[in-house]
């Protein structure tokens, strides 16, 4: 492939190969380069241009926001502000101004809704970058803490964790025009199991918060206990998983069996310690337990953020205006504790947005992340904010020029027609 100067290539000069037809841009490859080809079917010339590095505003939309958008689309209410938001978000994503993150946490919550298909469709049309599972994010943070622990470095809060912890691809990459997304719904049995787990989890949380109140623990004391409990939970889950593999314990639900048998974070820590320190299995397990009880783990972002949120919720359960825990709380905690350090804006429900921004929590401040709610009356103001981002975006005009050149070159119209004919030959009408 031949390198082409970007501005010259977008002006569609004569092909250097055949010298008769003009070159045309066809798509963005790898998020970093624009590819060209000759518009003559018989010419095999190919070229490419480097694209400049760009910075987008990364937005995390909670499940309720996507559900509001999906409901407005189902109802086809042209007066709904949520339809306006949907269109503005789509345009902002297409113009490379914002990156809307697609989260496995929201995906699991969507699967519990009877309107799952329409909610997922809205999420797919807005979301342009996929986030990793909470367990993967946790393991990345814990292993950096383990390296510091083994190097005898002091424990420290990590306010700028690497973005690769959380994203499957660079959120600041240029987007390809053609994208294929495969959607496989979870089995009905698994969804039923999740609903049951949420109910049992709620009972456990209510019991823990009740004991905190009986002990008269304040916010800081609860936060400290919860952050310490983060590593202890990894240890307990790891030992339970080992017991399951040895046949000493079995979950009541067979659907959960595979999850308990598969190696997890604790297994990875033990393996790492055995390999690096040349320890036997029992010594490695003891060393892992010692590490998981340390401040190194308690000060990881997930442990710290989760502890602050649980402490805030536990305190909210007291007093004359007490708020009882809800089954959806754990999902909100998972959203926030996992992804606050990696995005610019998180949309949460009104209660959690207020909780996150109040003294002494200030959840997003150390990470430079804005946490806010988004109700019907707030949507127009949020849309104006998005328009402001677009107006100030330094690379938006280049993005518009590239997309227009790709469209005018006709390549994608040809590809869409070929795909339509291919599907039709197999009895699929689109």
C-alpha cells in the first residue's frame, strides 16, 4: 500500500496506479489510518494516510437513561426530549466528539427488562466503545497493587489508572464506517438466576447495614471496614472456588457451577506468587491472604469507591428520612465503583448522583469525573452541553470532511448493495 498525504487524498486526485480514475477513501482502519483505493474496478492500487490523534469526551449512560430513550423510540413520540437526546448523541458519536461506553453491567441489567430488545438496540446505536467486565478491571487494579506490595513500595491511592484497564479498544480512536455487532441474548434460566441473586443480595446488604447501625459506626468507620472487606471477599470467593473444584462444596444452582469452577482473581494471584517467589501452594495461599488483607488492596480504586458508596448508603438508612436499600443498588454501585476512574461523565439516577457529589464522598472529584442525573427537565440542558462540545471540538470539521468523502466516493453504497444481494440469495430480505 502506498502512503498518501491526508489532505491531498481527500481531494481525490488521479490514481498513481492507472492514471485514469480517481482515488477514493473507503474506511478507517485500526482507529489510526484512512484507507484509499482506486475507483476503477480493474485497478488494484491501494493507499493509506495517518490520522491525527484525537481526544473525545467519554460518557457512561446508566441503564435508566438508555431505557428512557428506548421507550421514546418505541412510542414514536416526536415531542419527547429523549428522542432529541438520542439523535444528538448519535451525531456526536459519528462526528468523533464523544464516545458513549457500552458496559457489561448495564447489559446484564437490560436483560432483566421485558423490553430488552429495544433497549439493547438503542444502546448499540449510541454506544461506540465496549468496556471490560468488572472482574477484568478489578484484576488489573489488584495486580498493580500486588507489584507494589512485592516491591515493598508503600500503598497509595491510584487516581489515574491506565485506560486500558477498562476498555476493550481505545475510546479515542477514529471510528470505522462499517462495524459488525453480534448480539447473543442470555438464556432464560440465567436471567431467572440473576433475579433470584439480586433478591438474596438485598437481604444480605440490609443485614450488614443494620449491624453497622447497631454498632453506631460513622461514615469513616464503615468506609474503612468496607475497603478492608474488598480483599477479604476476593480471598473468601477464591477459597470457596477451590472447595468447589475439590468437590467439598457445591452451589445450590447448577447454572452457577461453571462460574465457581473457573479460575478467578485469587487463583491468578496465587499462581503469580508461586511463579515469582518460588513458593509451594500452601505458602502461596498464605502470602495471597496476607496481601489481600493489606492497605495495598484496600486503596485500589474499586475498593475505595465501593467502600465510600456502601458507607454512604449505610448512613442513608438511618434517621427520620431513612432510605431502605433497594435491589437495584448493587448494580449502581458496580457502575460507579468500576468505571468512575476511566470516563469523563457518568449519568446516574438522581439519588446516586446526589449521594456521589455530597460531603464527604465527592466520588468523582479525585478522578476528574463528573457524575450527574438526567431527568426529563434536564435533557434539554444536557443537549445544549453536547452542542457546546461539538462547537469546541478541534477535529470535528476533519471528521465531517472524511465521512463526506467516504460517502461521496460511493464505496459503501456499493458494499451495502452487495451485502443486500448476498443476503437475498440466502432468503434474507433487509
